[in-house]
C-alpha cells in the first residue's frame, strides 16, 4: 500500500501536479447568526489561505453539542473561543494558543442599584439570574462559586450581554452575569446598576491551533501573520466585536499555553468535556511542515 502511494505521488510530481491536501478548517464558538459570524471569520480564513498557500475555509457552528463533538473528532484545525475551551483543548488535545484578546477577562454579577435585597451571591440561591446557557464561561464561573450543587441560582438563558442587562433593569431577573467591559459599556457611570460580585481575571479569548495539523514553525508563521498590519486588518470585525474598549479598538497579542493551564477545571461537570479516549484525534493528523 505504501509503495502504491509513493508511486502515485511520484507520477503526480513528474506531471507537474501536487497531491491534493486536506482543507484547513477554521471555526469559532457558536454565538451569532451565520451572516454575523461569516462577516467576522471569513476574512481571517481568506487571509490565512494566502499566508499558508493552502485553502482555509470557515465553518459556521450553530450549537454547542455539535461544536464540541466536532472538536473531539478532530474536525477543526483553527478555533477562536473562550479561555476555558482553549484550556480544555490544551490539556486533552495538545492544542496551542497563538493570539488572544489583550484585556483580562473579568466576570461580574450585576444587580439593579435600588434592589438592596441582593447583596451578594448568597442572595441569588434559587433566584433568577440572566446568563447564557452552559457551557458559557460566565455561567460556569458563577456556578463554580457555590459549594453545594443543589443550591444554585436559576439561570434564565439569555442571548447577548445587553439582553441580560436589560433583563435586570426590567425585573425579569434579579441579577445578570457579564464581562466587566460590557457592564462599563451599558452603565458607564454606575447610575442604574451595581456589581455584587467580581471574579479574579482570566486570560481572554484566544485563537488556537491543532499541534498535529501545524508544526511549530507553521504555528509561528500563523502567529506572526496575525499580528502583522495585514493580520490586524483581516481581524478587524473580530476586534470590533471583542477588543473594543471605549472608542479604541485594541490589537490582539501573543498567547501562551501556560496562562490557560487549569481553567478547564470549570468544565468538569459539563457534558462533552470529560477526558477523551486514547483514540480521539487532536486534529486532522496532517502535519504542515
């Protein structure tokens, strides 16, 4: 069988043809509509196609179950998502983070300013809290603060931080989970709401790659390209969505595996995030030298 592959490859080279290589797949955590997500990630796929000289396609993810199942099956090669998911792939699949959003990722729980019946997290046991459904990082961070898994807030699944904030203002929820930067954007002067809990900072969302698909040299090539002016332009929509601080749109910065170590522990009771079997693939298995 090996001889047959070698002969076919040799014939293709003699004819001036290159053997077909598997497509590189870029994806991101399921969040927006296909139009919104494609506008954000297709320019990055097109840019990396030029950088690598190989076709990079963006694949839209529309739900968490199939997203994580595809991750476990090694169907993705490049992913942009949250620090807890990045940490899980580093721990179990040997992935490598290349670049990340620059600001620390800080979660806060916000309540309406006039509601003095909500003072701390204990006030929320059995009460309604607006937050995205797990495995959202903020929701899992909130739940991890409770030692008794039976005595938890009741999560009102909410899509979008602004909707969570509005849920608190309207009285739909007693509190909401959101990034600190989002709360500052929604209530810059703190006149309507207040923070009742603030978690220690995490490293932020990152773009990571499969170490079985890309050699260290190619990993460095991708990182350098993304941090270049052309890379910043390709990530313009991503930066506008996730790296805007006030009127300033920040640049992404290099990421290291060490800063994400241990964050995956927050996923320990979440379906699909147990340790994969030894036969699970860490990527497509095609090493780009």
